[in-house]
C-alpha cells in the first residue's frame, strides 16, 4: 500500500508538452491534503563524447530568463512514448546534427520528484559523425560547441552549467568511467 492514497484527481492545464493536475490525497494518518503534479513524458539526455571533448548546447531557457549550457536532451513531440535509446538518438541529431555509432545507457534520473512525474534516461554517445542539426521551432536560438573535459568541469563548478539533469548526468558518467568493467 502507498503511504499516500489518491482520492480524486482533476486536470488543471494541458498543452503539447505537459499536463498539470491537482490530486486530492489521504495521508497514512487519514488526514486529507492536495498535491499539484506536473506530468511530462520521459526524456533522454545525451552526453556526446569525442576523445576528451564533449558537446554541449546553449539556448535561452524561458522559465529562468537566461541562456544555459547543457547536454542535448528532450522529449518526443506530442508527448509520444518513444523508446529511450531512439529518443536519445533523435535528440542528438536534432540539437547538434551528430550521429553516434555507440550509445550506452548510463542510468535514469527523476527531474523533480516532489512536483513532477517526469523521468529521463542518460546516454553516452561515442563514435561520433558530424552533420547538420534538425532543430525544432523552439530551438531556433540554440547553438552547440565542443568543450574539453576540464572546461566542462570548470563550467559546472563556476555555475555556467546549472541544469540539474546535466550535472547529474555528468556524475553518472564519472561513476561509469570509474566503475565499468
């Protein structure tokens, strides 16, 4: 049995990327409450690696009002459910134009489990082939560039990379490199 039970749910808002709902809940002690939940489809985040350099994308992030460097990532259009490896290859191609000969799953991440159901899969892309990006309309201001490993780490520590998923994915990469057989 779940420690919190959903009693009722109502959709508050919906668009092509997410649904917001309000759930009436009952706590384990029987007291009532509510949860606001943002439902978004699963996403894929890709760490493109070519030797000692890594590809990042930079774009304006409207909710925080600033441009941000991060690893390529996203969801399928129309909230479609796409297999994680297929979605990762698609996001890599769309945002950077890169194709990967090898795509290794590093793990999964929950975006903000206190308010969102969204989770994502992290992939390491290697054996890279360059190409032209196929960006969506919302990504028209995006740019991408290669950075040496040391620069990525400096950018994280300096607060130039603040995307939580990108920082967490970097930690997964570090553990993968240290612990892989």
